[in-house]
């Protein structure tokens, strides 16, 4: 067979380039496995970090991705690799994470059912706690350093139990309404149910490949899991974690989306879901006999009554279309209003859940962490206070006018803010930046910082949580060889410190099941 000189040159060039291309491909995979896989999973399916596949990076442009790999991502645990990897290596990583897998990762009902396991006799569980602690004043402490959970007595601050969990447990533990059971969701898709009477694992199921978070209904009958991958919501029976219904997260044009978060809305008897890639907020009712509401029809609000445009049938879905995406959001105490923000937004959105539309803007900047916001009474009105992930400030917002009434300057960007109905103080960390070892105590009566506390100089301190009556505040020293440090919430003096392995979150049973205004929901 004859070939032209041009064709021969092209063939020779391809032969010369092929080994180089293979070497580059091998090199980028090695760099990914060395620097990225611990957080994002060896197959880019996510773990503690997000899924790195084209469908999950739709809102992130390649230039932005290169900047993140080079310089890190503010307000996250993503470091920069500009001093470790060359520009060509970073470019190769960008192309790699935007390339499709050779297969389509799926996790459907068959795989979910195969993974489900019941570990206790569900009909013969003990009728009372097998310990002497107040079951409503327990703390569940998530230790991500070695993937364990510890149970603390909230009166004595003694460790009652410690058990292993799935990899990369999400910090937000959720409880049954009576406080007996605690449910966890792990980043690799597992949902587990533990009995706080016995501290034993009751049941578990894997509902996805990369899970965002979970919520438990107010009546205790349902658990909802929100996934990054696949793009699904999974509704389960809380007793045995069997699947009742799955929702594909798609808009009316067929575009799919990750879920940013799912929350329970007690007065509405529904789950509220923010979406990462579609500018919508979803509401799914779990009422026994929901009254269908015609699309577009609006009623006056009454607690427990469905509002807006729901679909028909059991667990009806309602779609609220918005101006922008919601990565993070917060609710007022009666769940009439949602306050939401996107990571790149200059303002937050105020969404009236009754009429089903945006009704205003929040005067916020520098990425507020609304999911960590708290409310309290200030001069006869209820206000929302939220830290910022990119700026050393706490914004205090009037919840009637949505106007910022004060910005409290802090020593750095913050992650968590906490308070309690029985305490005049709100605590906020400065998790991001050079002063991450301090926390500020703010007097909610004056909106002034009255004390700056340093539990462990040079260490990262975060996530304050109060005990049941608000008399003590617990702080996480967020290190592998860290502590939970207990403070007297009145004198602000240290009471005790308990060794822990990177304790990322502590959740008091009473405060959580009563939806305390001083903690996240």
C-alpha cells in the first residue's frame, strides 16, 4: 500500500508522540492519586471533598479550577499546589478532572437494597437506656481523625462510648424526635442508625456514591438523604432504612443537579432541598394525606398546610424557581422564610416559602455561612447573625426588614456560630486565616465582642455547642491530637478538656430535637 510523504510524516509523528502522551497520562494520574485522592476519592467519585467529574463541575470554569489547584480555595480545606506542581502538571490535572470516566457511575435501587443491613431486632429494642446519663443531654461528637464517634454525658462530660463509623462522616448528626436514635450520613453514601439507649448500630444502607447530608422528619418516620452523586434524593423509612421513594434531581428541561442540602421543616411537615446546579428550591411534603394544591395557586399560611404548587400523590414535590443557585441557606423559626446564598453571589436571597418566590435581597458579601447562622432577640426584635467565609466579620440582620443592622469585625473569616436561649452570649470562631486558634464571645445585648478565647495556641479551634440548659459551651480543637474543651458559659472559664481525634462537630440531643435558635438545624 502506498502512502504519501505527508501521511508518512503524520504517522511518524504519531508514533513519536504516543509514548509521551502515555507518560503524561500516567503522570497526571500519579499526581492525582498523591495529592487529590484522599479528599476526592481515587476514582474522582468524592469522599470528604466533592466529586470531580464534568457533570459535577458545571458551574466551575476550567480557569477557575486551575486557580483553585494552584492557590487553594478560600474558606475550605483545599490547599494550593502551586509550589509543588508545575504549570503543565496543574493544566494536566484540570483536563483530567474535566474528563469523563470510562463508565457511568450509578447507584440505583438494586444496589441500595443489596447494601442494607439490619443489625438489631427492631421489635425488641430495650425500653429504657442502659446507662445512667440524661438521654436528652448527651453529646454526639464526630471525630474525623480516625473515623469514630464518641458519646459524652452532658452533665459530667465523661465519655460513655466510642464506636467506629464509615469513612468521612458528615458532621451533622440528626436525631429522632424523642432523641433516642441518631442518624449519620457519610460522604461515601452510607446512612447509619444508632441507638442512644444501647450505643449500638441498628441498621445501615448505602444510598449513593457521594452524599451531601440527611434530614429526619418531625414525626420521626422518615429519613431523607441528599446526594451529590448520583443526582438523587432518597426517602427512607426511619425504622429499617428501607427505601420508600427516590427522586431524580432534574429541572423541567431535563438538566440534572447535585443537592446542596436537605433540611426538615417542622411546621410545614416537609423537607426543604437546595440544589447546586439548578436555581430552584424544592419542598417535599411528608403529611399523611396532603391536600393537592393547584399549580400557581397561593393560600394564606397556616401551620401544617401545604402552600404553593405541589405535585399530586404521596410525598408531593414542589419546585420554587429562584434568581440564583443556593449553596447554603437558613430559615426563620416558623419556616415561612428561607435566606439563601450562592458561593459567588454578592447578595443573599430572601425566599417566601408560602408564596413560593424570592421577595428580597440580603445585604451580605464575602460568602456568608448561613447554614451556621443563629437567631436571638435584640432590642425587641429577632435578628439573624452569620459569620462570613471570606471576611473577618459577623453580620447581624433584622429578620423583618432583611437589613443589616451591624457588622461585627472579627480576627478572621469564620465557619461556625452558636448561641443558646439561656445565655446572653454568642460564640464564633475565625476558622480561616492566621488567627484560627481564637474564638470570640459576643454579647447579644450589645453586639460587642466581650472576650477572645484561645483554647490551644497555634491550633485550629471551631464549632462551639452548648449543653442542654446553656450552662456550658463546648469547643473543638480541630486537630488530629485535639480536644473537646468545656467552658463555663457564664464565667467563660475552662472547666475540662477531653482528648479527641479531630473532633469536627458536637451535637447536643436536647438542643437539636427542640430546634434551638442558637444552633444549626
